[in-house]
């Protein structure tokens, strides 16, 4: 099975720490560019509301991960890889006071992975 979002061991360790500190019900939303550019933000229940404009990508560390539908239309051909950087960020994510920030990397899905996910391959650029 192909995952649309995965987490590095460092990210999973930070998620476990945040769960121990804040409780097990955490969630993620990929920001669309506010504040610290585009970043994976971790929230407590009720701090952000998901709606029809959001796409569920999967779970990381047992926490649901969402992205806005408009942003997803650009990123649907990539797997998001959530990692951790040292240093406090300018976002509203739970890890910020810990002097760390979640960081999103990505890689293009292979043609076989796109087929498994039922996503059409991106159109080739026109000259």
C-alpha cells in the first residue's frame, strides 16, 4: 500500500513526545504558506476545524494528517515526508515551544504508485 504521507523516525519521536505532553488526540494540517511558509502543523482537537475543503491524506504517528483541497490538487502527485528541524518556527504548531519544527519534504510518486492510488499522471509541460 502506498502512503500519501509518511514520517521520519525523528518526526515519530517528536509526535510521541507531544502526545505524552498534550494527550493522544493530536492532528496535523499542511499549511498553505502562512507564517513559516508551507509547513506541517500539529494541533490539539478544536484548534483547527476540518471541513469539505480539506483532504485526509493518512495518519502519521497515529495522528490524522490533512491538507487543503486546493493545495492538494498541486501536491497529489507527491508523497509528503514529514521530518523535524531544530529551531523554533514562526507557526502555531505544538512543537514550536520545544525548539523544533515539523518540516515537509516530498518526492514524486512513481507511475506504478500513481496507478495504485488511482491518480492520473501529471500532464507533460507544453513547449
